[in-house]
């Protein structure tokens, strides 16, 4: 455990983002025993113009003009900073030399705002925890001189077209320069270890109190009252970049007596898919995150039919912890990240595997298996996740002779 320290968390997801964020969960957990400053990404010039009518940009312009404070208290020991300075939009730049030059200029603007907050909060001997900010993050160690600099990898961002352009070149430099690299995937830990010997798998957390069927009175959603069982279900964004429409369609066609229930918003490919023509496929639409346990409660088998590709093979599937914490038989694609769950889930590769494994899951489910799944899923709390991060922070600090 690390207590009584000052920690600066830099995230590529803003505090006021509408979806869940690992980085926010980690910051909240760290703030229970330390002072934590969460830094939002600065507003860039193109976003400032293109999204000028959105509340997100309007809020940042109010902050820039001084109408509201750039430093916001979230709770005891936890603040978030909205940088006032606008940075240049640079990802369109092809020249490596020009990109790096303007990126450094952006980083200097960024760190001036951070230093202002540091001074006001009187942070001392701080640790920086950088969640995937591989561009501005290049210069944070140099410009802010933290006691320790931690880089956090939770997604293969360099497979994303935006980050790939310069990230393939820059992320390894950042990893090499960090004091510690922590990862939520074995695949990412192995990648990080190519450039930094202190690259470790720390797993991931889950809001186990929300998805703990033994501690909370969770009842299945009323939406299931007219849906025949067994129900094979999924909760989350229905993205054709990450999920296999083919697998879902095959399951529904092969087993018309099963109900396939999909809870979450759809991308355009899902909206146009043949799934909407199948009578045993039920699209229930978006639901508030607080309602999701009630939907998982109603599943006989929970699934995560991921496509196996560069974008998904290493991703830690947060929803698997949620499914397991509810004790549900869980069917998923056999990605590298799913090795972490192999003793508690049914892992398939083909669409035929999914049908066979779902049949097996329905047949052999029992109370003992449910309890084992619950124990494993609920062990992946944010408390335990942050303890793993602290463990390696202390290891690196000891090796470097730094007192934490």
C-alpha cells in the first residue's frame, strides 16, 4: 500500500466522459489514501472549432475565459484539472521532425497548466501515472520531474488509425523512458518488456459492489418477462469492429429455441445486419450502467463474441469480470487476454464453437461453478488492481533507491 503521497494522473479520457474509464476508477481508488490530481487532455484547435457547439467545448471555453475554475474538486483528496491553454492539432503532420517540434511546444503549454495546479494544491514529490497519453506524455517526465513516472497500457492504441500514424514510433520511446510500465494484458506486458524490463501485468478492476449478486438484491429486468429461455446475452456497445455479427447470427439460426439478447447501442453495421430479421434475436437498446446487473442476472449464459484481430487480441475484457462476478456461465473468444480467465470461462474460436460451448455451459452449470466464478470475478476489484500497481511501484522505487 502507498499512503499519504501526491499522485498526478494524466488520462486521454476526460473526467466528464460519458462512458466508463479505467483511469478514472484507478484515480478514485488511489485518492482513498493519497492526494490525486486528474489531468484532462487540453483542448486542441480543430476540436475547439469543429465541436464549438457541444457542451464539452463550451465548458472548456468558460474555463479558458475564467468564468469557472480550471481546478475542480471531485471529492476529498481528488481534483481534476481542465487545462486552459489550447494546443495545436498536429496528427495530420507527416514530417517526424515537425511533428516532434510542435508536440514539444504543445507539451510545454500543457505542463504550464499542470504546474499551476501543482502549485495551488502544494503537491510535493509527486508520482505521475500516465494512461496511454503517448504524444503529450513524451515530455512529462522531463518537464515535470516526478519522483517516479508510470506508463499504463490498457489498449493497443497503435492499431487505431489516429494513434498509429506517429504512435508506432513514439510509444516505444515513452515506454523505454518510463520508470515503470503497467498493463492490463499479458500481451501488452510482453510488448512493453521489449523496451523496458519493468513491464508488468497488473490485471484490471471491476465495480464488484455493483455486480455482486450476493451483497446486493439484484433482480432480473422486467424486459425479460416475455423472452423465452434459455437466454444467451451480451451487454455493451455493439461494435462491428470488435464483435462478430456472423457468430451471433449463426447461434441464432442454429438454435432457434434460444433467445439471443443484446443490450447496448449499435453501430451502423449492426443496425443494418440480418440479426434484426431473426425472431429470436432481441435488441434492447442502451441502458444506464447501473441497470446492467439486472440484465446480466436474466442471462442463462453471458457472452462476448469478439472478433479476433489486432484491435481485440490483447484487450482486457472488463465485461468478463462483470459476468463472472454475477456467477454467470461465460462464453468468449479465445484471445490472448482471455488466457487470464481460461479456468472460469468457455473459450471458442469459430461460430460452431460458440454453439457447442453454449450447449455445454447450459448443461453443466451448477451452484458450485457459480460460486467459483463469483469468487474469481469479485477478486478483480479496483482495490486489488491498485494494490498490484503499488506493488511494482515499490519494487522499482527500491531498485532505484527512491523512498516512497
